[in-house]
C-alpha cells in the first residue's frame, strides 16, 4: 500500500482491516485496533478469526466473497473479541484487487458509540446540575460557618468555667470539620498550573506514596505503561489527586471484599477514536485503574459521579466528583466499566497536536 493511501487509512474514523487471500490481516487502522481492543503487532499476519468471530461463524462468507468477488454488508453484528468482550457493529466487506493479489477490505462501524455518546451526555448533564446545586449550597454554608466559629472563639475567651469552655471547643471543632467538608465539595481554589510533562511522572509519585501505606500491604500493585505516550499539558499536582482518588476507591473495594489475592493494575495506553465532548475521533492518553474486587453495586451505578454518593459506610462520596472536575479542567473525561471481579475506571486525556488545542486547555 502506498504512503498516501496508508495515511488516509490511518485517519479514517471507521475501523478498517485488509485481509489477504488466506484471510490474514495485512493492514489495520487505529480505529479498528481501538474497537477490537487489540494492538497492531497482535493483528498483522494473524487470521481474522484470531481477532474476532461471529455466531454463526462468518469465515465461510468471507471466503465466498473472495471467490465470487462480491461484497456484502452485515447490520447489528455481534463480534466476540479475543479478550472475551462482545461488541455490536455494522460491517461491510469489499473485495479489492491490488496488482495480482485478491484482498478483502472490512469496514467496521461501531454502533455502540452513538448510544454511548447519548448516555454520557445524559449522565454528564445530570451530574452537572447536581454539582452546581451542591456547590451553591456549599458557598451558602461556608459564610455562616465562619461566623459561628468566630463567635465561639470570642465566647470561649470570656468564659471562666472550664466545663463551659468544653462546649465552645466542641462548636469550634465541629465547624472546622464542616468547613473542611465544604472545601472538599468546592474543590481546588486555584487555577491549574499546566505544564508539558510525562503523564507517568504523577502516576509514579502516587505509586511511591501508596507503597508506603499499610492499607496497601496485602494488595499487589501492577503497572503497565506505554512509553510512546507523548508529553501532555497537565497540572501534575491535580493529576496526582485524581489518580490517587481512583486508587483509593479500588483499595477500599478490595479491603471490603476479603479477596485472597487482591490487586490493582495501573495501565496507560494511546487510544484512538475516543468520545470526548462532541469530538468522536479524539486521540487520547487513557489511564486505567483496574481492580479485581466485587464491582460497583447496581443501586449507585448511574449516580456514582454525583457528589455525596458512595458505596462505603464511612465515605464522603466526594472523591469521584472531585476527580471528574479536575479531569474536566484538562478537557478530558472519566468513565468506568464494571462487573464481578473486574472494575476499571479510566481517565481520557486528549493528546494535543496543535497550538489551538494547547491554548484551549490552558485558558480553560
């Protein structure tokens, strides 16, 4: 394939695979790799049924398409992927001839992305309404708290009875606790300090921190980093807080589950065609925090990013909300997949390739 055609193949939003006459993959574009959750090295030279299969088997139809030089289209096809997942799509098969070779071009359209996009917008809209309401309440609460604390201090200074001072001390202590809670709801009060950095720097800082904490002693921490990820415009301190919040949630799920071999995996990858806001073709750095705990309870799945929602007995329900706010400042998003024995929270950060995109992140 010449360089010009290969460039177009790389930039297409739909997934493209090209097979030779023995149904082995000779070309695959980034969209197809993302959709099929497979790398280029694991694709090229392998037979198509090593990447995915259908029920009933579609291999015979591909062979007939080659023999008869006749294309076809499948709608609502359910593909079984190599790692065990299933994805819904439409795909078209096009026989092509290049020099003396007979090839098949398979074009895959992800049918889950449009419904996923609608669901994400719905959830984000609901979350934003909830967050705005709670932040507004927090602002209203903070000012009276300052007045209560100041009055309690003045009263304490005038009291001579030690027992009476104990009551004012309780008032001051509880107002301080409520003030800290309100500050957590309001989130960081400074503008992010964006700098061009390696994303693995804040991740390594978090790993070094948790490895020193006794609560992680029984948990195996695994990391799988992609060194090819370019530097990103991030606030390293805020990014550490976001990743730490997700890892703490994974730890709590594992501690409560009494698993024999609890583990947390931290994975970074470049992912193509991810949905970020209205851009369905964004190339992103994906940071995944994966645990082998029991999964997220059904009753909080739809509201887990709302402030004050938690599945933990002593949790505040602010960690995910704060994380989402921080990642939104970086023009990214946070989502999750969960089932028994595997929960993955992942952060998508856009990989900027133009001065305009960089300036948009800096300006917020």
